[in-house]
C-alpha cells in the first residue's frame, strides 16, 4: 500500500489577482495569510520554464487541518499560467506531505505515476508534481517540508 497520499497538506488555487482573492478569503474569516518562502531556494529544478516557476506569487493560510495556497502566475510560461488561461481560476493541485521527497518520487515512479515537475533544496526537501489530472481530475503533489536546522 502506498503512503504517498496519506497526509493532506494543502490545496493550491490559481487566481488572476492574488490580492483580490486574499481579500475575499479574509472577508469570510479565512486568515491570516503569509507570503510563501522564496522559490529561488530550489537548487535542483525540473520545470517547463524556470522563469515561469520563479515568478509565481504564492500566499498561504494555515488552517487547523489544512493549508490553503493562492497562486498568481506571471505572464511567463508555466503549467499554472496554462491552467489559468484554459480552465480559469480554481484548484491547480492537491498537495500531500511526505517525510522523504526522493523516496516519494521513487514510489510514484514504481506506481507508473509520471513526474511532471520536480524541485529540491540542498537538504533534499522539496516537491514533485505528478501527471494525475487526466486520470484523477486534478494534479497531485508530494512535498517534504523544509525544516530549518535538519
């Protein structure tokens, strides 16, 4: 049995205007929001466009049981930009927490779940986006959270 998708971490929503979306959520008492840490900390990146990835704007809100992420893509090419332009605002991916990003990627590969995008920090924490939208309706992601000092 796989452990890839056992621990829900976040839901990522792509939006045209991150300030407007955040204001809406705050108006219905979904807060507080913080900026996502810099994406430049990923030393190993396999993404369609590095510029598109590095110019994504993210904000996150940690609720008691899940994190909500808002993502505003720039005009630079990215899967998030393509999603926004072709499908409109909405859920781009569902993220799951794993203890080891590399082990999760190997497990997904063994399950014949192709990796769409991949990023790792120096300490090997990071993310993998999987090619799951056609079969499951949404892109799935696994992430090992960066824990400073570990």
